[in-house]
C-alpha cells in the first residue's frame, strides 16, 4: 500500500492545491485498496492524468506497458489498462490468459481510427510484394494484416530490416515523414519507401519520399472512420507555439515524432515519450525544457527531473482524458470493461508483434 504522505508529496509536485489533494486522496486510497482486494495490476500511459500515473503500478508508453504487464502479472488475476483502447488490446495480445479491463471502452485514438484492415488489404492488392509496417498505434485488426509493427523508438530499424519492395508505412503520415527524413540523412537502400497519407478525393493516397502521390481506388464503405491517421493532439502544435516559448527562454526543445515535420525541425530532439526522459539524463545544464507533446507528459518528466522547469503549449488528448479516478475505481470494483479479441485476429496480430521483436533481434 502506498502511504498517504507519499501521495500528497507527488500531487504537490504536479501542482495540485490543498483542496484538490483533499478530494483526490480518498479515491487514490480506494484504488490502492481495490488493487489488493482484486489481485490486480494498474497500468497507466504517460498521457493519463497525473493522479492516475501516481497510483499506477506501472506507467509508460504503449509497448512498455504491454511488456511490463507480461513480465509482472504472473501472480495477478486482472490487469486494468488505464490507456486508450488499442493499448489495452496490446496488453491483451501479450497476456491472452489474463482478464484485461479498460475504464472507458470509448477511449479511442485518432491514429488508430485512421486505418482499418480493409484498407491494408487494398494496399496489399496493389503491392503484393510490399513490406507493410504499421505504427503501434493501430488496432488488432490492422496489426493482423501487416508484416510488422514498429514503435517510435525502432521505426527506422524496422523499415530498413523488413523484406519487400516497396516498403509501406502506415497510418500516421507525419510520423512516417519524420522517420523518412532521418533515414535520408543516413542514406537508404534502392527500394521504394511509401507512406500512407489518407483518403483523398475518394482514393487511398500513398506518398513517395519525393512527395509524389500514388492514388489507389477504394470503396467508400471500406474506408476507415477517419480520412487521415494522424494524432489530433500533435498536429495541433504550430510554429508560433514554439517561438513564443523560445522568446521567453528555453534551453532545450523536445518534440514527439507525431508532430508535423516543420515543427520537428525546431526541436533539439525528436523522439517518443520514453526517449524524451532518457535524452535528459546527460543534460544537467538544461534547466528550462519545452516539450511538444501531450500535456500530461509533464508528470513523468517532473518526477524524473524535479530540478528542471518543464513548459509546454499544453494540448490535451480527449481520448486519454476519458479515463479518470472515478471510472478507474469502477473498472476495478466491477471488473469492467473487459477487452476481448477474436482469436483469429489475435493470433495474426500477435505474429506482427513477434515479427518486430525478431527483426530487432529480441530488442525493442
């Protein structure tokens, strides 16, 4: 059981006032009690509100949470995934024999909504010899149709290692362009590399590295629910957001690779959530750090580096914020809402995850 004094200390660190802390403490203590009673483990993504991260057994990015669950739940009966839906699916894929629940089943993701299995199959029909790589922010249905998944940490390595020609990355167009830009600086092989732009003028649009767009015919009823598979949080950042903070004085700028490429060019480092934390380990002189990603990334950054000042234009993910202390309590107490995946889809999706580990030599 976590002590009340430690909870208070961590809430203070994240800027909560006395009245807020007084209202949160009973809920956090109830979550801690229910975890023990239900023999459950609570996972929280870095974009969850700070109190959920504080009371979680493990916090991290999507893949880290799934792997942590697989390594830590041997003696646990239930996993509560305080994340968005595709991440809870990841936890279930890697822990098929455990009960996995999510506080809000409608907690989706704009990237995941921008791709579906039918669109992957149509791309495959046009490019039967391709190597198709899906960003990990995709549903199990999409993972079941691709050759491998990738994370923000290993995307370039997976793209270089995957067999096939062309190599196609989907669904996040900005993420792919940022990865491709890094690849070009180090040189690429003689294969064609394409990224998925979205549905444009009723057609599937793929883009070559030189910007040429390749349209593919598709049926409207087979299209994803969103025309583009980009992050609605990261695409909202603008150059003026960065310039305003630069004028006020910052030592370093960190940006997530889901931002538009023109935003990434302002940053000292472009990388995923864990990479942001790791990058600062050898930057003791950087006192004022601007981070360009979801606002609640401040919680793990402040915990890791309490001596630094972290600032952000602060964009919140409406999907991530569907989870709160009240529905985490409900999820634990009632064991709702359970994640179930069709076994045929689950088996094929798991293969794309296994393929990623194989291509990485067992490393992420």
